[in-house]
């Protein structure tokens, strides 16, 4: 089972838009075999968010999402959020972890 962590900071003036767009992201993720999805807000760093989700054994899905980040034309489950993130898509950080 792989766990993904996604980290970014939201523009303060975009917070409401971010929350609205996050609903669309959640809906898109339903089409993948994502489990234990949650969004966390930092308590000591305003507007910093971390998403956590599990992908089962499908590391290729993670790799395709990472690759799509570097391509302008690729569709991405999180693309609606990029306009609300400080630094846009370039500051949307995604990492995969596996248990040891």
C-alpha cells in the first residue's frame, strides 16, 4: 500500500475558492482506487494544507500524476486547485511513501 502526501500553501484571498474547488477534486478522486483520503490544515502555518491518501499497490497512477505536473496540456485531478495555490502548479508538491 502506497501513501501519497500532497503539500501546498493557499493564497489567503483564494481560501473560499479553494474550498469550493476541493469538492470537485474529491469527486474526481472517486474514479480512482483511492482510500483514506483526507485534507489537513496546518495549525501553526496559516494556509498550509496537506492531503493524504492511499493508492493500494498502484504506483503507476502516482507516476502518471507526477508526470502530468510537468506537462501543460495534461489533465490532472487537482488542476482546479492550482489557481488558488501560492506559486501555482510549480508549488504543488506530491510524494509517495511505502511502509518499511
